[in-house]
C-alpha cells in the first residue's frame, strides 16, 4: 500500500519517505482495530513484497535498463582488458621479430664493408705495382744519340752527306753501329718514310756469284725485292735497289738502343 502511494507520487520504495509512509499506514490500522487484541509486532523486513508490483511501468523499465547496463559494464571492461592484453602481446611479438631484422641488416652491412675493404686493397695493390713499373721505367730509359732516331728498340742515323758504300760503313762503325739492318716490314716502311726522295746505302751487299748478305753476317731471306744488278743495296722512296759500291749516296746507320740510368 505504501509502495502504491509512493508510486502515485512518482517515487519508488527506495525513496527515504517509504519507511515513514509504512509507519503512517500501520498507525492508521492500529487505530481502527483498537478494540481487538494488540497485534503481534510487525516487521517491515519480513513483508513478502515484489517491488515491481508497486512501481509504475516506466520507472521499472528505466530501473531495469540501468541494471542491465551495470551488468554489462564489467563484461565490456573485461573485454577491453582482454583487447589490451592482446595488443601488448602483439607488440611484444613485433619487438621479438625486430631484433631478427636488425641482425639481417647488420650482416648485410658487414658484407658490404668486407667487399669495400677487398676493393680498396685490390686498388692499392694495383696502384703500387703501377708506381713500381713507372719508377722502373723512369730510372732507366732507352736513348739514342743526338741526331739519331729511335724506332723498334733501334737507333737510326740518316746522313746528310754522300759517300761510297765502304766509307759509309766505316762512318757507322766509328759510332758503334753498322749500315742499316732491318728484319721487319714495319722497319722498312719507317725507313722509306724518312728517306723522302733521297737514296741511302744500307747494310746489304753481295760478292759476285754469291747470295745477298747483311753486314752482320746473316743471309738475306728474300722477304723484299731488290731491283738491279749491283753488289750493294740502297733504299729509296719506292723500295730497295742495287748499285756499284763506288757510287756516292747518302747512308743509314743502325744500332740497338742502350738503357741508361736517369740522373
């Protein structure tokens, strides 16, 4: 009855006026039954009442939704905690994988450093070898006397005067050389290029009825053609010809280059 009265006022049994309202109702009942025996002590706590029966539907619905929310809140919090735990474990797993990537990068860096070191050592070694060879070549060099021309490790002298074949050979001998001796086509072309339009005695001669022979004693192998019927050979712009030894011509001397140390 007290609950209904409170409900009509928009209140619930949880309100502080509930207990005084019950006491008022009990007091009213005692006054009505004053002639009867004193009723037994009444305990509010012992009353079997369903609060929902004394609460308006919209208040009960509101109270129920609050109760549901309060029941769900721990579950949601637990789920939140679980998600945070999963997130932490995932971050730990990622951190556990990061050292592996770091190790791989360290290995790659080490390989690059080793490769660069090898290349530096190789370049240094090659530079040292080249420096040694350069110093060697600078300390010793092939030289020809003034007025002589160096070619293919030989020194050649082209005269300006004319004389006989025998006199020209004597001049060459006085300079530790001989009349020109050559064994390759490159040397022949070189001498022809420098001969211009002059004719030069060379170190090739023959005796009557014998084969051509170089002044150094080697036989002529016939690798170029000699024009004429003379006993001594001479060089000109076109090739090699022969004439009598007493005729006057320019001459070419040749000798091997000598290595002399640089000062």
